[in-house]
C-alpha cells in the first residue's frame, strides 16, 4: 500500500503540486514571520548589548517615577559639576558627560528624514576612554570636535547618499543649522537602526544646541580595573547627593530599548497570527483536494478492497500520501520563508515600520516549528478524507456514481450559487448556464472550495469595517475639537516640535491668534498621566472643550493652581469641580491643583492629549519638557504662504489645515489597516490556489462529461467560458459568505467595545472592491483549468476512466 500511495502521487503530479502549494505558502508565512522577528529580536538584543556594554554605571537625575527613553516624560538634567564629583570617587575608572535629546537630519528633499526615534547626542571625544562608554562605533571619519560638525548613522548616510565631508542640515531645538559630516557611525554592530536616525555632536556643542549649558542628561561611568560594577555603583551612591540616581546601563535604558523589544514581540505575534491564518486556509484546501481525490478514486479504492486490502491499509495509504505531501511541501515552504522574510521586512519598511536588523538567518527552532506546523496541519486535514476512504465498499467498483445526500448547509450554498450565477448565465449563454448548474450540482465541493476564500474575505471585511468606524469617530472628534484654521504640527504626526516654530508664525502678518500645547508626564494617584500645558487666555478660541462640568469661563480661573481634567480620569478618582489633588512631575517637586472643570475626551483620543491640563506658566515651572505638541493658529488664507515660508527653517514642523491635521493624526489607522490588508492578501492568494486546484480536479473528474459536450457540438471557447464562469461563481460564493461573516463579526466586535469608543461602519467602498477582486480572482484561477478542459479531444475523453 505504501508503494501504491507513492505511485499515485507521482502519477498525479499536477494535483500533488497544486495541493502542496497551499502548504508551501502557509509554512512560508510561519517560517518568514519567525525568521524576520528573530532577526529583529537579535538586532534589538545587539542594540541592548551595545548600549550597556562598557558602561558599568549611569548617574542621572532622580525622578519621581521610572522614566526611560521610550517614555513621553522629559527627564530633568544634572549639573555638569556632577562629573567632577563622580571622577573623585576612587572606584571610578572613566567618566564622561552625556547629552541625549532629539535631532532631525534633513534629507536631500528638504524634509526631515527617517520616522523616528530621532536621536541627537553629544560626545566628549577628547575625554580619555570616552569611546568605551558609548555604544557608537565609527565606520568612517572621526568624531565631531567643533560646533559645526556632526556624525550621522550609517543607515541615514546610505539612504540619503551622504558622505564624510558633505554639508547637511540638522534641526535641533531651534531653526535648522548646517553642519559638516565628519564621520559615519553605527550603533554597535547592528547594520541598520531602521527608520531611526542618529546625529552626534561635540559634547559642548550639544549643550548649546539643546539649551543645556552647564548641564548633562547623564554621566556614563566605567569601573577602575579590579572593581566590579556592583561595588562601583555602591560607592557612587554613597558619595553622591540624594538628588542623583545611580543605575546600571540596562536599568537606565536611556535609548528606550525595552520598548523596542516589546514592540518586536507584538510584531511577532501579529505575523504569526496571519501565518496561522494562511496555514488554516491551506488546511481547507488540502481537505478539499483530498476529499475530491478520494471521491475520484472510489473505484480504485473499491478494487483494492476487492483484492483484499483492509480498511486499515486504505486508511494508511491516504494518510501516508498526506504525510509525504505535507513534509515535502513544508521543506519547500521553510526555504521559501527566508525570501518571504525579506519581503515582509520590505513591506513593514514601506509602511513606516522599519525595525533594526543585523543579518538574517534560519534558526533551528524556526525550522522545527515550520516543519511540524505544515506536516501536522496536512495530516489533520487528511483525517476526514482518509476515514471516508475506508468506507468505500467493494461493490462501489462496479457503480459509476453514488447518490449524494445534500444537507442544509449545502442547500444554502446551492441557493447562493444559483443567485450569484444568474448574471453569468445571462452573459455566457449555454456555457454560463452549465457553469451555474455545475456549481449547484455539488454544493459541498463549492462550499469547501469557497471556504478558503471566505476566511480571507471575512477578516478583510472585519478590518475594513472596524477601521472605517475608528476613522469616522476619530475624524469627527478631531474636527469637532479643533477650531483653528491652521495647526503647526510635526511632520510625522507624533514627535514634539521646537517652540521656535510656533513663535515664528506668530509674527506673520495676517495671524490673528496662536496658542501652543506642551506635554509631559506626571505621577498622579500612583500612576503616570499625561499633563498638558495650555495658554488659558487663548486656547478656548482655538480649541473646543467638551464640558462635563464647567464652561469656557473655567479657563480664566486656571491661574496658578487650577486644572482641567478628563471625565474618565475624574470618574476613576472621584473628582469634581473644587476637588484638590497632587501632581508629581519627573523632578519629584509635587504641586497641588484644584479642579476647575471636567471635560470629555474621546475614548480613542486621536490627538493623544493628556488627562490633565494646567496653565503654561505652571507647566513651565514644574516640567522640563521644552518642545511643544503643536500650535493652533487662527489666520486668514492669505497668511498661509507666509507661514509656510517661515517654517522652512524648521523641517520637523509643517503648517497643516484643520482637515490635513485630522488626516495626519489618524494616519496610524491607515498604516495598521494597510499592514493587515497586505498580510491578509497572502490568505487570499492561498485560497486562489485552492480554486485552481479544485477546478483542475473537477476537470479531471468530468473528463468524460466534457468529451460528451465536445462531441455534441460545444466549442473549445464555450468550454473555456464554462470553466471560467464556474470559477467566478465559486469565488463570488466565497466572497459573499465572507462579506456577511465579516460584517457580523465587525458588528459584534464594535458592540462589545462600544464603551471604548468603537463604532460600526459599513465599508461600502471596500466591499465593492472585494467583489471586483473576487471576479478577477475567479478569472485568474480558471486560466489553466479552462485551457486544459478546452484541449480535451472528444474521443479520448469519452474513453477516459
């Protein structure tokens, strides 16, 4: 029986290859997801190692709560005299001051390059041993030593074709300035830091650029030979005042690498989920293909039973065929996953999610998981067809066909095929009528074939409906809240901008009013909350607060101790107008505020504002944040060109109309949906192979029938049209079921998450597109089977067994 199974696979090469393709694509997705995320994880680990290696201790300002590089909170600086106190500790070997802020490199198109984070740092290259405490490694040139020099990362240099000696523009805290590139550096041994950028200045130049004269962000320290890091940190804590904190480099995490690792973990889960979807779709195709195979081989299996084959032997034959098929396809899929991993990396990069990478390789765990997934899924899909094969009675060898019992689900599919097939019947004439009846004749097969496409369409419609609902709700919230004609905001939609940009547009003729919002984080009631600094005298005319308690008059009462709080925050902590509570910024210097008003912020909070609003004067005294979230501007259209001209000196900021600002704030929804669509496209592609496979097997099964049709006068063109229309009917059945299931799931999801701000929206446009894609998919899937059917010779077909 083993020989029979293997010979059967070899004899039916086309069917075997088509069925294997479904497994190949599913396994390739799993293998590619694991390979890509392993590469990203390795890069993140390398970044961590580079960041922590050589730095035994970091001295920074003590904060009231944990603040790392991936937080919105701004750490206070420490006095530069701290460096002398650190160097006086006997256990210290090397110590150097460190500046780490935000700097945006301007590309050749005049815009800020990269998508963040935008690292800007200062290095004292003259200090002995300074290179050991920094994670950066020079690839070309030398470190910056003058106020007009800069070292940039290798990724940006390659992307923008910058070389040592070039003069480039960099935006720091003020207007853009021109610097000469003196070196190209990498972050440790990592090839690329994704779309992040790095601009390194001389330490003293960085202090001036970032308004930190006489101060450092950190002091980086290595231990004297023979002193272990723990002993060094203990000695530093004993020697330094209480206002300073001594940590390991990993605990300090000044580059926010912990957040990067978390994000890589999320990407891994997302990719594996979609890989699982591809495998599930492939399993449907395998199940369908093996079911058709068993049905076609009924006479063959019955003859085997007649000559003495047991049920167990027949079962083993079908299972062995599935095992060999699954194993071979999994091996091919595993290798294809390496190429797919590069494709997925390029996809994420094009959609703004480029992450660090440091060489791609295939891990042993990835190979084992991918092979097991492909093989076991194939075996699982083969169980039911294998059991059916054992139930073929020997007498079936002498019957042409057996009656099929049509159950309720199949009847529903038959009705649906009848409805979606009617337009084709009218267009295609006899061929269209036969195609419709073929789809209706075996509704179980039609349903099984369409099921693979149904899964993909269901998820696409779910994403489209939920995403459209999010966009509608969020767009309405932004446009309702913003009263200003223009907004000066970041080009990427999320990073803070220099306050000089807002100041530049205030003096433009035609600008009637401008009001800026600054943001930081504080500890309130034991948790971190966002705090906004607003100009109480102007904000009410440019931003519409949705009041739960209070009114625009409450803004005038903010003063030096007032605050506006979000209704959810107020409800959680039982606050109302007149309540008092303490706000503790990162510096630890707490201050108390009185609630002057309670506002309603949308659950989704598309503008990402904090739950607490205080006056700009209070904010400036309590927080270290220097950059602004955005500036709202009231001005006539005649002032637009002049404001854009002023902002040319600030490439990290741009002038946006109200609608442009709303669109940019919601661009992340479009990015997420684009990623989901691209990943779900793989499931749709897998399902197309299922349709091709089923049609090809159907053509083989109906060889004699096609021969009869050709013998009585049906032309080759009509045969091709019939197979093509049947494919379209099958694709439309799958798309229709998918649209219905997707809308139902979207309605359920949005209902369950209604309190979180989700709303259901009918995605009419995407559904129309899906219908067109389904028709095109049906046409594409039918090309090869239709050609094969048309090439059948009538006499040879009539003799086919």
